[in-house]
């Protein structure tokens, strides 16, 4: 049986981060100006990027990454899979974005 590739679809992403949805759910927010947003939503809003492939960077929620830190969210830079971050609630979003390579110089 021959495998067929579908048409390729372009994305505008310069980089992507994978955020553990289970960690976010356990925290019930903790990020953003009022501390009520999930990390992925707060990062998107802070960086001013759209959701999906049309954004400048990708911030993708994944299933459990099996790290399960207490009072933190596990995040992985898709370009540097060997370096995972544990982000505590209230963390500086500029610093998080820089560490994940979601902004120039990261």
C-alpha cells in the first residue's frame, strides 16, 4: 500500500512552544495581568499573536508531558526539545517568551 502525502500547508511560525494542558488545568490560571489566565492564553495575548498557524509563533497546548511539577506549568521549546521549562504562576511573561525563543534573542 502506497502512502500518499496531502498538500502541504504553510504556517507563519518562526518558532513554537508546547504547553502542558494538564499542568495549566491543575493551576486554574495564575498568569496574565490579573492572574486568571492559563499560560498559553496569557503568552498569546502578551506577544500579540494569533491562535493557529497564522500567528507569528505557535503556542500549542499538548496532553500531559509527564513531568507534573507542583505549582508550575511544563513548557517545551519545539526547536530545543532537550530543554524544558517549569513556569510558576505570576512569572514574567517577557522572560518566559525570551527563554522559549518566542522573541528575537531567545
